[in-house]
C-alpha cells in the first residue's frame, strides 16, 4: 500500500468486542462521534452472550427472557447499533460464561475461550479483509477485566491485526488488508475515576466510585499508559441510550447512571485509549484515532 493509497481510502474503524453490550460500555461515544462524522464503523461481536446473567433486577425471573436469552440479546444489540449509527457483525462463537468459585470450574466445552486460536482468528481476519479498517479497537492482555471471552478477544484481535495483511495466512479468507493502528480500550482508568470521584464529593454528591478506588488501592495491577484521548462528550447521551438498549444487562436506575451527565461532560469529556500497535508515524499524546492516517 502506497502513502497515496493510504490517505485516499475512506476512513473505517472496527471495534472487536466479546459480548453484546460491551460495545455500548466501552468506546460507544467515540464510535458514535466518528460515525456521525462519516467514518464507517463496524462492531465485531464475538459471541451471542448466551451465558450472560440477567443483571437488570426488573427483568430477573422473566421466563421468556430466560428461555430465549440468545434471541433477546440479539434484539438488544440490533437496537444499540441503530442508536450508535454503526454496522455490526457476529463472529458466531458461544459465550464462555464467567466462571466463579475456588477453585474455578472448567469452562464449558465448545465455548469461545476454548476455541482453537487459528479457527477463531480466521473468522476475524475474514471480516477485517472484507471491511478494510485502518483502525482496530480491542481489549488489553487482561481483557479489561479477566473474563475468559475478553482475554480471547484480545488474542484474536492481536493475531488478526498481523495476519490480515499477510497473503500467506488464511488465503481463503479474502484479499489481504493491513490495518494500521490497534488500540486498547482504557476508559475505566484510575485517573478518570479519581477525578470524577473528587468532583462528585466536592459538589456534595455521593460517589459510586469509592469501592472501585478501594479495590484499585489493594490491587497490584499496574497503571496503563493513556496515549489517546478522544473528545466525544457530545455523544455521552448517545452512549447511555445504547447501553440502556441492552435491557437485560443494564439497570437504568443503577450505578452506571449516578454521575450527572453535565458533570461527566465537563470534568472528563473524552474516552481514552492505549496505542498498542502502529504501522504509521504519530505523535503522542493523540486526540484522534486516525492521527497519522488522515490526509492533511
């Protein structure tokens, strides 16, 4: 690919997520902003969320939802993608569930986290080659949090970034296409949480972040590097509307929505990322996922 070909390609962004609803809680305002600006945005959803719990207390115990959870979550995803203004494709893997207990129980046979890495990567490579994104968003090596499907999503995203442009890898999966940048979502970072927590307390508002910060203080997880902050406060309400569309997963009266919108927009008006891989020159810190790619 020559530099001229690079800058004249239509801008395209792909976000690779483990389950329906992940796209609305991680980077949703960013995607809505870019989509509104004319960037083509694609969400690749690895699993159907079949083993996800019904987290909205108002819907718990509903026999129809419990029996038809896959169908219900697919309908929620369809509504969310319309709200965000993005395209979306299913990779077709089966939710692994979140194992609990000590020791942890084995993962269920046939689930996404136990898929052969090449088999799972090939499906993502096929979509990357068809959609041709310059930028890919995914999770870090910890999955953002250690859900087995999030960790597997990280693995196939990294593998697909390298394989999609290699004509010798997965030759039946379409014409090679090399993405140029890959970012990790880092929206739930400690810096942002501290700032919002302190801003709430200063205004006499109860903060939902106290327990988060206590867990952070006890954790040995290192601080991540935030390379890229995308201004998108205007689209925070769109993000929340998309999140609420996932009604089985989100309680509209829950902790997600306790921070006043105006305060969020004022105090931390960005969504934040960590640049993990780049095939183009860019200067850090950035405010645009397409820095180094856009035609000046």
